[in-house]
């Protein structure tokens, strides 16, 4: 949701900065404002890319950690069940 909103707002900002009529010579008239918009778009794009990579790494770590914990818990529960079955047969 947030990623979609960010990309949409960046796209709208880019569309707002495009000269009316598509005349490339009008880009020169934007001057500092055009540079600010361009820099903002570039900076946000780079931030989104870094954050996506960081989130991916974090999700992989969480997934790996949880799978390991579930496997260990499954083995422990199997041992408990075996022990309970053994105790129930002994009585």
C-alpha cells in the first residue's frame, strides 16, 4: 500500500514537472525547480530501491528463522508424544 502510494505520488510529481505541450526547450525554463524535482525523484527512487532490498533481506531472515524454529519445535513435540505414548503403554 505504502509502496504503491509512494510510486504514484512520484509519478504525479514527474507528470507535474513535464512541460505543457511536450516541448523539450521548455525544460530550460524550469531551472532550479526542475533540478529540485529531478533530484527529488532520483533520491526517492534510490531510497525505494534500498528499502525494497532491505525488506527482502529481512523477510528472508524471518522466514529462515521461523522455519528453523518450527522444525526444532516439531522434533521436540514428536519426542514428547513418543514419551507420552511410551508412558501410557507402561501403565
